[in-house]
């Protein structure tokens, strides 16, 4: 059995000091292998994004460890973090706010290459644009000139620029329409097969992650309440909270949606209906 590429052990993230404050993540352990997709799923406030931020060094690790290739990377120095950043990249939820509007696409893609000392930046930019399905003239244009799906492709290209081993995908499709979501997910899957990159995919939607994940971990209140094979967790969940997430997922077919609503009421009572509405509003 291969060793984990990224390993989280007994992670605790607490804001406001070790003895007080608010605990956001409580005793979370998770491993990610090369070329694997592990998804973190939970409603707004469950802690899934905080785990991603802790991996990236954007949230403090109060207790526990985060290791990459067997070396601890939690709470490391800025210089060491810059080295790790070559191997661990991120795709954010909103591609427009994560891309500098005053820079051309080429400048956006060249920036991490230049910082890493890559001299053939323009050649690499052309390769990246081709890899994500954007036209060759995209490099001379600005983010505002592209659709939401195209902007997310630019963000994916930037994340791939330095050939990372791990990409944290923080709700990368939730701001997109359903058709564009499917295209972006297909692109991520294709790129993973070509490069062997591993994804930690963060989402509130079990339906979205089911198609692309090898394993799914479900978070509730900062704890993992269920983890396992993606198909098993998405279609035959064991924990009541996971079943609630499954039952609250939207269905396009009205008769099936009514049947789902009736089944929700039978299993969980009227409370789930309001919980699901709150969760959908928070994710919108």
C-alpha cells in the first residue's frame, strides 16, 4: 500500500487561544494519496474550508499535524511555506475575485512561474491555456472578458502552472451553472488523469463530489462523522447527518422532487426542510 502524499493527523483549529475561544476543527484525521480525489462535504460552517486553509497555511494549527511527503508542514516558516506552495496549490470558489482584474491572463499565469524561477514562462503559458481548453489569444485578454466558466479555467491553469502534486479545490464549481459545472468537473478529471495530481475537493453538494471522488469525508460541526468509498457514502450513507445531506440535494424532476420531500418529512420531520433551506441560502 502506497504511503499518503498528504496526511492530516488529529487536527484541531481553535481561534482565540489554546485554552479558550472557538474550536472550528476537532480531532480530524485524513490522508490523500497521489492521483486520488478525496472530497470534504458539509453544510456552511462545518469546517471543510478551514481544513483547506490549514493545509495552505492560511489558518493556524492549534493541535495535531499536517504532513506532506512525510514532512510536517503545519505552522512552518514563510520561507518553507513558499517551497511547499510549489507542490500544494489552490482553486478558489469565485474565479473573478481570485484573479487580478488589472492583469492580463498571461501576466496572471507568468507570475507564479517567475516567482519560482521558471525562465520559459510564455511557452508554459501557451501549454497551460491549451491544457484547460482556452484559445491561444486568451493570454492577451483580461479576466473580465471571459465567462465564469472560462475564468475558472484560468484559475485552474494558474493552479497547474508549477506542476503541483496536490490541489485544494475550494468549492470550485458552486458559483457556476449546472452545465458549466459538469464541464469544469470533466476538465479536472481529465487533467488528473494526465498529470497524476491529487485533489482535496471541498463542497456542500454530495451529488457534485460523487462523480469525481475516490473517497468522501463528511463533516459536521468540525468533526468527520462519516468517511468511505465515494459511491457508498453518496448512495448508501450510514450517518444520519449524511443521509440528511443526501435527502436535501436538489432534483430537477418535479415529481421526483415531491417524492423526495415526502420521504424527508417521513424520515426526519419538518425540521430538515428548514435546515436544507438555510443551507442552500448560505451556499448561494
